[in-house]
């Protein structure tokens, strides 16, 4: 009861802190070498007592250049649904006559997240026998109305698909079901939890147990315009100009290959491409673009950016290794540590090489600026760009989308040693909302609601959602990744080879996507935890106000912005109760236990210029 009362006070904070936000409202010829040693399709060990099906061997012929054809055999560990009659019970309309009401982001039948629910509704209703009622709520209202429904005991919604930073607010007071009790029951779709990478799985977990069902696989990636990057890399005068100014040669592909793609280098390249007409449209262009409109999701750009200055890998989840947000012993925010200060200053410096209009950009304006107008050489963005790039109505860059995991930093501050370490530090992230499904304990139809979310997590359904175009549901599940890079999907699953609209992805864009996703989730030096303790939504809102709003506008210094955010976070922590928050944060990060993230082999991307 004390925890519930604490959460109700947290609901008050949420209402006070959450800002009003709007919803998310020519062929290249390259060679790709996939080094897949140590990369397996499936990560076991999330669920005690779970078992995976025997490895599935898939042989596929893949074009790697226009003249060379290779055949690859990849062994993938994944659970394959049984075809026995008992395993088909979930298709026999087990919930005939039931209506399930799900609250999610208001984007309409073809917009992000809500569009995915509309897309599968008829198919799910056919196999479940139930009816799905989709309740659309604006981004800022969604967490507030969910919590109001739960804290008042109204029970208006059977389930929710919200931003995952609400996880702690849902789990701690017992507002959502632990879905593990339904695992293995033939009445439900046999989705495989091991097909979701740990970094994504954590967004649906608490203290190692599953409370949600993964859907979206958000992370922030670096994108670039391959056509114009390659064009200028062939210009000897421009390349000499770059080397004379910065003291080294520009070669983003070699940096990516050798794991030395850092924000320090990207800063130089972004500066180099700012202020002159490099795309021949008659106007000056820019080095980078982000979507930094206050009141939306600006902190999602900021936190994974600074993580390489802060996070230090270790085999154990202890006080100074694998931490980013707080000191797990005291709950003091790490915002005023040397790594945060340096990374924040660098963030403020690099955004100067984007258009001033990016401070009014939401997602759609940013994507239009980069993908359609080609006005920025780089974009720092969630993985929706993978799907959007192939759509001629949203992009002029089909076939030319360069992509990589988040860049590292050339140094980081070691909390363990209390000093700067001069070493490239690549830190993977799962920034973004990563919209997952949760079953309310107030639901009168919890099993039918779980059936829906389990259905959407089936590998073939999830792949269909992510490959049919822009739904806001991003790739990351092993079912979405091509077999030669450690996944289960084939080119035929993506309707390739082929052209728009049947083939939503360009093949080379797709291959670069698979490599970027696998490197992001499995091969970085360290991994960034997703903030999902109670009060996380309010904490993001405070960072949005002070860092994205006040600091980036030049009103205050980086140190002052961090101090103001620090003080707001301290108030939120004290409001919930510091001792409780310490306990919850330690549960969130599995404090004192072995680190579930262990870096695997880097998948090497070999590039052949397209111009």
C-alpha cells in the first residue's frame, strides 16, 4: 500500500512535469562483407527455465556486387512455432465475443504506433475471435491518462502501448500483469522472447521478469547521404582542404570499419559541410540535423549522445561500471560528473552545424530536411529512417542511406579510476520510446489482451509490421534481420529484389540497416540502460526544459543546465522517497549481478563508392 501511495504522488509529479508534446506526427553499387562469427540469432538466458528450439540453418544466395554472387549458410538459434494441433489453439478464436480496449499514441490508421494496431486488427480479430478497440491519445496525454486510469481504479483500458519510460510506474505498484505466467500456454501465440536483444528486452522487464511484450525496437543511429559523401570524397581539392584544416583524411567508411567513428570526427565533418552548396541546389547546406523541438522528445537525442563520455563497461553491474543515470548506492544523479559536463558541451557544439530551424523540428520535419530535401550530410535519429528512405513520397535517397550505430567518444571519464581515459568508447543505446504492450491488472479480459500483444510479437507478424512501410515500429527483433547477419529474414521476406511499392526497402539500404542494428545491440564496447524507474517521464521532461530548451538556445551554460536538471531530479527522487528509489533503481539495472551485455564480434561494412 505504501508503494501505491508513493506512485500516486508520482502521478502528481507526472502531471506537473510532463510538457505538452505533439505526436510523431540511382541504385548504389556496394560490397558488404558480413563477419558474423559470434553473432547468433537469439539471446538466451532472459527467462529462467526457457528453452529454445534447435538451431535453424538457412541457406540463401545473396548478391554482394553486381558481378559476384555468393552463397552463405548461417545457423540461427530461434524458436519455431510447433505445428501440432495443441499449438494451434491460439488460432481457434479462443476469445470470441470479447472486446479489448488498448490505449496508444494518437497517429491515426496510417501513422506511427497506432497505425501498427490498425494494420493487424482484422487479422488478429480473425484468429482470436475478439474485437480490438483502439483508443488514441496525444503523446503528452498518454502517460497521464494511463496513470489516472490506474490510480483511480477506473479500468477504462485493457492494455496500453506507451513509451517504455513508464515501465516502473506500471510495474512497481502492480498495475500490470507479469506476462510470464502465460508463456508456453498453447492458447496464446508462441512468440519467442529470446528473439529480442537484451537491450530492447529490458524495456519490457523488471528485475529480470517479463511484464510487457516487446513491439518497437528503438535506438538512435547516425545516418549520412552516401551519394554526396562519396561525390566529395572523390574530389581531391576538397579532400586536401579537409586534411589541411583538421590534420587527417576524411573516410567515414574506414572509421566505421575500424570502430573509430567518433563524435569528435563527426563534429569536424559536420563543420566542413556547413555553409556551402555541396548538393548543388543553389543554397548553402548543413552538416547535421536533429529534431530538437522543446516539448517533444529532445532528450532522446541528447542522452545517447553523451553516453560514450560516461558509461564504462564492466562484467558486473556495480557502482561505477555500466552506470549512466545515478549512483546506485545513493541515487545521486550523475549529471554533474566530468563525463556528463564534457559530453553536454560537445552536444551544444555539434548542433551549431545544423539549421536553426531544427529547434522547431519534430520528427517529420527532420526527416523531410534530410531524406527528401537532402540539406544535411548527417542525421542523428531513430530507426524510422530505415523504412522512410525507400518511400519516394518521403525520400529522394532510396539506395543512398548510410547508417551506423551511435558514434563513440575518443575519451571517457572513468568513475572507477576518477580520471579521463584516452580510448575510443562505443556505447550502444536503446533511446526512444520503444513502444511495448502492457496488460492492465484492471482489465476484465487480460488473457485476450495478452493474446493481442503476443500475436504482434510473432516473428512473421513483427517482420510484416516493420517491412510494410513506416509504422513507427522499428526493426531489431532477430526476425527482422537478414540471415547472413544473424537473423531469420530473407530477401524474399522483404519482397526483394524488387521496386517500390512492392519492395519497401532498397536492398543495399536494408543490408546497411541490418549491420547497423546488429552492431548497435551486440558489438558496442558498452551498453546504455533505458531509464524506466518511477518518475522517469518527469525526469525526461526536466532535461527537455533545461538542456534542450535553455542550454541549446544559449540562455544558460551547460553547467547551469545540468545543475537545474540535477535539482529537479533530486526533488522527484525525494518525492517518491530516496530509499525506495535506490531499491527500484538497483532492481532496474540488476545491481550487483553479472552484466547481461557481453560485446560480440563487429560486423564489418565494406563500402564501394556509388558515384
